[in-house]
């Protein structure tokens, strides 16, 4: 992981298909569980679209199916010299309890999003899962543990080093979320204030 606050690990599938990756990332965010879920959910916001374009994104569309389910289409450049990959997922989210929210992505087919769509894209596969867990506040700041699992089948023979680099880039979504809500300065400032007050009390 390029971010020391985000733990990442990934493996290739046991059958040895070089393009199939299983990855996991986890971190703690300085924000409420509602803020974390909202930031990930609002994928069409100006901020999220900017990150999407910077990551090689070409197209992104969302069709609302009901209050807890969306149809999510995305196309992006994955590797230099390779055809763009496209993904079509059904996204479902729900509250397990007052302290836990889960969001699941699964492959789906839809006549409104035919594979390739005449643009030369390769339809790839992505199964993913977010888990948001509310933690006790730290120095008065809300804390949420976020875990992200993903299985990618990029439909092609991709060199292991290249595929691993792609997995790291995908899992880095949690790093972007962490930086979005980072309150390290506030936490450090509070700790410094408490230390100063303690020293003032102990001073003769």
C-alpha cells in the first residue's frame, strides 16, 4: 500500500489466470459512517468524477432501480496498449444494524447496456463488497472502519506485476476516502493542547 494508514493485500486466483485478482483494503476514517457511505455513493459528484477521469475513466452511468439498488456502468482504460474494460454491476446497500452498513456489487446483464456497445470495449467482471463499521469517537472525532473486498476478472492475460499495480490503484479508493476526511491535524492539535495543559498544571 502506498498509504501507510491503509492496509492492502491481493492474490491471484488459484487457477493461475493472470488477470483474475482478489484484493482487500481496510482503514479507519475520521468521519461518521453516514459521511463515508454518502461519499462513496455519490459517484457522479464533481469531486468523484474528477478522480474517475484521473484514474483512466471514460464513461460512468448510474440508473436508480429503487431506494436500495442501482445499476452501475463504468468504462475505463486499464492498461496502456490494451482495449478499455467495461463493467456493469447491480449495487445493493443496506444497514445490518445501527453500527454497520454493507454495500455489494455483482455482475449483471441489461439490454440497455450491451457488451461492447460498438465501442471496442471488453466486458470484464467485478464483484465487490464494502463494509462500514462505526467505532467509538477518538478525541471527539467520529471514527469509521471501512473494509473493501474486490474480485476482478479483466478478461485477458495480464502480466502479474502489471495486474498487481492495477489492483493497488483500485484499492486506493480507500486512501482517497481517508484523505477526504482526514482530521489528523485536529487530533494532533487537541493532543498538544492537553499536553500543554498538563504541563501547566504540573509546573511549580
